[in-house]
C-alpha cells in the first residue's frame, strides 16, 4: 500500500478551530523486515551519531523543543522532569544524537521495551540542518539500529502536523501504513508551556 492508495499526503497543516482545538490525523506505520540492501552512504563529512545513555531532562528538552516546535510536538513539554527522567533512564529506551561538525543536528529515540516491536518514538532534525540530505540517511541508520534487537516489527507514527514529506520519507525507508486515526487536541501554542524557556 502506498500513501496515494488510501492515506493522505499531508500537503497542508490543519488550521485551529474557533474553540482553539486542532483536528489531527495520525497515520501508524510498520516495518516487518529488516532492510536487505546496503546502508545509505553518508551525505557528507563531519557526521557522527552518539548514544546518550542517560540524557538529562534539560538537554533532552533542548533537543525535543528545537526539533519539534515547528511540528507542534507537545507531549513531552507537559511532562514533569520526574516523569521524563523515568522514561529517559529506562535501559531499553535509547536516545541517539546526530552531530554535524560537533553541532547537534538531530536525534532519534528508540523504545525497545516491547520485545516484539521497537518503536521509533521520536525522530527529527534541528531546523538549521533540514535540507542537507541528512534525514533519509539518519533514518536509514536508525532503522538498521532498531533491528539489532531482532523485534518482529518496527513501528512509527506521523501526523498532519509533521513535515509534509515525513510520511513519504518513512515509506521510502521501508515502512508501510497499517492504521489511521483522527483525534482532536488543544492547540499546544495556546499553552503557557509553549513559550516557557527551558530551565
């Protein structure tokens, strides 16, 4: 199944309703086989990917907010440091940071808690590094790393708040959509947390 069959290409983002809510379409994707071809070649020099074994909440929030603000990532903003640290310190939750010439360029979070499936919980690039051909290469690396624990499948989701090409990039990496849902959320930009600078 391709995105053109029954799942929309998110060309436009939803506009807030009069009551301050947003209608969100979430597409769930899965990959049931590890990539069989060669890994994508690095798009340039000066790239390094490092696992942060116990990321601090402030550093993680920096990455999360820098990567996700444009796409209205909000769930982790609302979490207390205690709750967030419990997630980040779990031995089966792995956070990797992509560096470009030493500068943080993106991150991926892999959730291995379920032995049958690995979740690509978060993935993205910082704004200054979008458009440098890093995304497909970094995603290919993340997918191959996710298969190291030999799950039965890898899952990820995207929505109409994300980059309009996200769902296509996931499919090109080997993911296939299997479920779609609609939900209504409060516009995160109306929350006091949205403009609160990280501590």
